């Protein structure tokens, strides 16, 4: 048996744990979360965040940086492909396609809030990281600044989403709230039981997510040692697709259920917020946790990150063209 087969088995085991953990976490958070919230992008980023932090903890910062770059490129391709699929003049039905939404929910699901703001934010984030790393290292101060900007962006976009929400949703919540008055004695017990159930579900999901990320990072490092690969290339070609798959699979699977409506759909805004959380939040958190900061080699500065900026510009152009308003 070749030496790499054991490493591949460990990678597959880690990927399974990562997917199961992501399904558990997104199921627990989605049961009480808001629809089309930009914070869903942060939840979808959890598998990538777990894998990157595990790589940093194993003194393999280049592995984490390669994963971040690969996740960004894949996220941009996913967003552009999703935008193209929405605006094809004719599309044949497929058994794998999610069921169609009603017209009102479809308009709400595919609405892009502030496309120009999102486009400039994505390009500006890529340029800001490149400018801060021109000295060859992202320190903890730079990482703290990026994390703060990411949080401010999410809060701002959440406020914009609530401001531009359709008045029908608010009317439904107002009309449904006073209608439930029967059995008020049993409601607190059911609410408490549901709260503890969601909490246990979330804890199990986070545990599986951490274990899967740990096993996946260990398998990747072992495979790099056996095959003589660079950590950066392995993170770009192997760990990044695994992280994106684990983060988006629960959303895509939920979108195929008719009763989930638009809450399980991969909207265009969500896809671009995912990329921006990767560039600001994950890069900043990695720089905060890595000993001595996050190093940027010359190849990363002048070859890899210009590719990140270029793909961000292409994604921003696609986002602006997606909704002329």
C-alpha cells in the first residue's frame, strides 16, 4: 500500500467530520436565525476558519494562507457562476435543481442590497490586505484592524438588509404574534426545551467541526510530507475546496427542500459577503492568532495576491451588473 493512501484516508475522514459539523452548526443557528442575513456568510465561513486556525496551531501558516487564497478564488467563481445561472435566457430543468420559489420570495431572495457598496468593499478589502502586507508580514495590529472592519461591515449590511426588507414580512410577524394565546402554560416549557435542544445541537456541531478540521489539517500536513509538496500549494488545491464544500453544502441541501423557502438559498449577496468575510475576517483572525503575525512571501505578494485583487474586480463587475438599481 502506498504511503499517501493513509494520508488520503485521514483527509477523507476529516472532510466527513467537517461536513457533519457544518451541517449541525448551520442547522442549529438557522433554526433561530434571520433570513438573508449577512451573518449567514460568517456561519458559512466557520469550516474554513476552523481549518485555517488548526493549520496555524500546527505552525503551518503558509498552509493557512494558501487555504484563504483558494477559498477566495473558489468563492468568486461560485458567485459569478450563480449570477450567470440566474440570468440565463433559458435553462433546462434538472432533478438536482432546487424547487422554484414563488415570485415574491424569489424577488426577496435574489435582491442584491447596495451592489455598489458591496463591490467597492470587496475590491477595497483585497487592496487593503495587500497594502498592509507589503512589508512581508501582517502583524496583530493589522489583524485587529481587519477583524474590526469585518464586524463593522456585517453590522452595516445587516442594518441595510433590515431597512430594505419587504413590509410584508413585518406585517406577517405582527399578525402572527398575538394569534397564539392558547396553551400559554405549556409554551414556556416547550421554549425552554427547544432552547436546550438547539444548544446541544450547536455544541455537538462545533465539536465535530473542530475535530474534523484538526484531522483534515493533520492529513494535509502528512500528505505534504509524504509527497514533498509545499504547504501553500496543498492548502490552495486541497484544503480550500474541502472547506468551501463543507461550508456551502448545508445551504445548497437546504435549498432543495420546498418547505425551507428562500432561507436555504444561496443568494448573490450571501456569496459576495462570504468572500469579503474571508478577506477581512479570516485573514485578520489568522494574523491575530499566528505567532509573529502572518508572513507574506514575495511570490504571495506579487503573484498570488494580485490574482486575488483581479478576481475581486471581476466579481465586483458581475455584482454591479446583476442589479442595475
